[in-house]
């Protein structure tokens, strides 16, 4: 049976350091949940963008709530690049990971890659 909970109760279940999977902007992003996360002051989050993210990730990054991110891009689509993502990658490249282009197994590869946004070294294992 599916449990329906209030947004505040859902946010209360999220703890600093947890991983959150967030969708691409055109997939029904829960911006009200993002605002509630920011209002609650929950930080040190590990974002897993499925497969990319936009405004949701950029707001969390800009608020300092993200400790690590795994993504192929953070973009505002036709509005251009996400303004908070590249500076965050440049400031802490070890927390900005892009997955290997080809995975031979479901496990993360320890190979080093360059973050596509800031071109600084980033390991895909940084967010595991």
C-alpha cells in the first residue's frame, strides 16, 4: 500500500549526507520539495541526476546544500547554463563527477575523467 505523507513529513525523513535522485526538468521536478529542503536547512546532500538536472540542482548547489553531484550536465535548457554549477565544480572538483561514457558493469568505474562543465579532474567514484 502506498503511503501518502505531507511534504514537511517527507522532508523530515531526509538527513544530511543522504543521496537524492533528481530528474531532468521536464519530468515533473518537485520544486516545492526543493524549497522545503532549503527551508529546512538540510545540507551535505549527494545528488544523483537522472540523467541530468537543471534549476532544482542549481538551486540546491547555490544554497550550499550539495556535497557531491553525479550528473552528465546541469543546464537550464534554452535559458542557458546553470549559473551555480560550474563555479561549484571549479571550487571542489573532487565532488563533481560525471559517469564514464561507457560502463562495462553496473558498478562505478574508478577511472579518472574530466568534469564536462569545468574540465577539472573528477572521479565517478566521488559520489558513491
